[in-house]
């Protein structure tokens, strides 16, 4: 009886439950080894985000995956394209003394598509993708520092993390 209980406990302890750590694999086809990340389109009057996104997405792919990123789409197994469709910013907090905005929220609408170059099959597509980021505005005119550039840099990194995760996990 003791031997049977030990064997049952041992088999339970050594068996796998089937769970795995997210973000460590890829659901892309095995034949995809190289990815080209095209310049992003921009339908807004604000250009810095669309200019930063290809580099941010490239860094994220290189940091998290085994895929090689190439500049020429003709040399790639898959091509990632994207576009910034909308940009809005709104005050979210105000200084009670001056009434001026002290916190701003940026809301950006995007679309992205990863296509297998040889077959033109869409491997991943996200339309109407919305990303939000907040930043603070200094109330003191003498100490004013425009935080919007750093906020756009953070926003591009957030978009890259989210996009690469979505591509790898087909989410």
C-alpha cells in the first residue's frame, strides 16, 4: 500500500500539466526565418511616432525572437507593414491654481499586417489597434520641459512590445 501511494505521488509530481510560459515560442510557420519591417504610413499631422515604430519593432523582434530582420522585403520570408491612422491628445488633469493642463493622454490608432512574401498569405493582422500613453506637463514656465517627445518614445516601445507579442502568440 505504501509503495502504491509513493508511486502515485511520484507520477503526479513528475507529470506535466501542459502549461507553458507565454512569450517564449512562436506560432508563425516554420518556414519564416527572416522578416522585413517596412516604413510605417502616417495619416496624421504628427510624424514622430510613425518614424520611430520600425526601429522599435525591429529592436523588439531582435530582443525576443530568433528571426533575422532584413531591410529588403525581397530577401524576407515575411513582410510587416503598418500605419498610424489617428492621433489625439487630451488633458486629463489640471493644475488647480492656474487651470492649465498638468497631465496629457495620447491616444493613437494603428493597423499592422504581417504577410508571407512567397504566398501573400496574411499571417497576422490587427486593425483598429489603439494604444494610450500619459505624460505630465510642467506648470512652472521657468522649469518647463516638453515631455511629449519622451512620451512618444515610450509609446513606440509599448506598441512594439504589444505588436511582437501579438504576432508571436497569434493574439
